[in-house]
C-alpha cells in the first residue's frame, strides 16, 4: 500500500514531532511525501526526511517526494541538496 503524507507549510522544529509521528505511522507502507505546501525547511525536519529515506530503503520500501514547492527548492539548495538528493542518502 502507498501512504501519502502532505508536508506542512513550515517544516521547523515545532513541526518535527508531528512529522516524526506521521512518518512512523506510515513505516509499513511505501511513502509519497507531498511537498506542495512547504514554505520553509529547517534542519531538524530535514534530518527527519533524510532518516526516513534511510529507514524506507533499509526496509525495501519505496519513498519519494513530489510537488516540491519553489520555497522548498530554495531551502534545499541552501543545504546543498536537491529533492532527488534529499532521499538519495538512502541508496
């Protein structure tokens, strides 16, 4: 089964606990992260997303990110990442 998780507009420290819960609730499914609404990405949530990539790949599950907003692209660029590279660390 594929689970879709819409990411919140602010992926900051305040959002990290909820994001972690959403990710763990979906851990037995393939995962699609919908980043259309993202306006800001902070380091804590970025770390969670990278860790999710590792967990899903280690569990032989698919994980992807789609509808990446321009704001998220800008924030990822500041961290030296692209949407593809965000989950690439799990490969």
